[in-house]
C-alpha cells in the first residue's frame, strides 16, 4: 500500500474507470497522486521486497513441513497469503541453475576431461596391430598408412590426440547404416543406387548431419564432446520446464475418476513438486560442498537422508492433496514414478537429437 495522498479525481489513471474507494475495481490500481518523491520510491521498493520475502518464507515453510497442503490451499482459492506457485518456480529454478552451472564450471566432475598422456609401449603395440590388420583389408588407405608411420616411430612420444586426425572411425554420432567416409561419398552412392534402396528423408537428414560433424570435429574429439556436453546441460532448464505439463498429464490419467480435479489442479501440484525437487537438490549440493571442505561423514549421511526424503515428500503430498488412503496412494505413487521415468527417457532422446543438430 502506498503512503501517497489519494487523488480527488475518481477516474483511474490506468484504465479510466470511475473508482469507488481507494482501488480501481477493474484493474486494481491504487488511486493515488502519480508524483512520487525519491524517498517514497525507495520505501516502496523495500516494502515490495519484504512483502515478497515474507510470502516466500511462509510458502517455503509450508512446502517443506506440510507436503501437499499448499496445492490444496491453492485449489480451494486461498492464495493471497502465499507466493504464487509460478513466481516461486521461476525464482527457485533460477537459483538452482545459477548454482548448478557455477558448480559445473568450477568442479572437474562435471567436465569432460582427457588426460592426453603418452601411450605406453604395450598400448602402442596394441593399436599398431589393429592398424596392420585393417591395412590387410584396405592396403591403400592413406590414413591407416599415416597411423602406421606414427606408431612405428619409437623415437617420438605420442598420445591418442596425435592419431585422432587419421581415425576414419571417429564421429560424434554414427551414420545410419553404411559407414560412409564423407558427404561426397554418401551423395555419390545415393545417386547410383536404385531408387528403392536410397535413404528416406529422415535417414538422409541424419546421415548428412553425422557426416557434417565428422568433418567438423575430426581433428578435435575433446572439443566435440565438450561442446555437446555444454549444449545438453544448457538444455536442462528447458527439458524440466517442458516435462512439467507431461507430469501433470500423468497425474490426470492416474486420477481420471476424480472429476473434481481439473488438469490445472494437477499442474499446480506438479509445480510445487518441482519446487521441492529444486530445494532438495540444492541441499544435496550444499552437503557435497561441505563434505569436500571438511571430509566429515555427517555430510554423506545428510545426503542419503535428503535423497530418501525426496520420494517420501511426493508420497505424502499425493496422499494429502488427493485425499485417498495409503494403499491407493502407494500404487499410484509407483505408477507415477514408472511413467515419469519413461517420460524422462523420451524427453531426453528428443533433447539429445536437438542438441546434435545444434552442434
């Protein structure tokens, strides 16, 4: 609420409606003088912040200690005392991914690494034998001959990176069907094959993309894997967001006989579940960080407890929100997790394919 004086005129400055009272009954704007002092602006800012903080912590406390209660309150229409679920989802997901990507950049366990160490004599001999076997099949292969020359030179120290530019088999993704060398060979073979044996549009699209990546990253395997990892990781927020309506759809299917619950009600329950998931994951990150600093076993115990708490929260939330007995809730809890895993796998495949075409 503003402390500025109320306007004598009764027309709303926002929508023009005649105001009865201090607030417009159409758009909700407060009918006060538009001119605001600097101190008033600062006070307004801090009032908004503390108002948000008060709602956030009240909502968080209920989410953590009364699973399912907040979703039920929202469906009943009791909403002003709590932070809007979408706003809370945006806030918690933003904090989660900010910390997640910071840890990924600073922690080696999230990175694709390659020690690039020199090949041992035994490893060198093993690779050389494979090259000689391949040369018996393709005696004129220039790449195999170059690999043979490098491996045979015992006066120099070599690594796998020295051989990678001459590796005919390396690719970020494999071609579909025949192992083509490059796009030129693919196009020429497709042109001479009978019409009935040529690739369809989907297979042709995949093979051309695979061969493009083979040519693009042939000399830098580490870069290709690192780029692909970065793309996949940055797709994660979108994957989780897209999975939300599907998660709600599974709940709608499981409780299809409960006509009093609309799809949006399942959506609110799903949003609250995702918020809890973000919070529990942040706790796991914190326990892991403290474990790295201190090495105390207590952090490992807390990590296990937090992981166990995750499904317990979901079960209790389902029981309270949908108001069914423990046995029915447990069966639907199991089905929800099975169907959720299937959904996650399918979405991962889709986002994997999208990441391939962004490389």
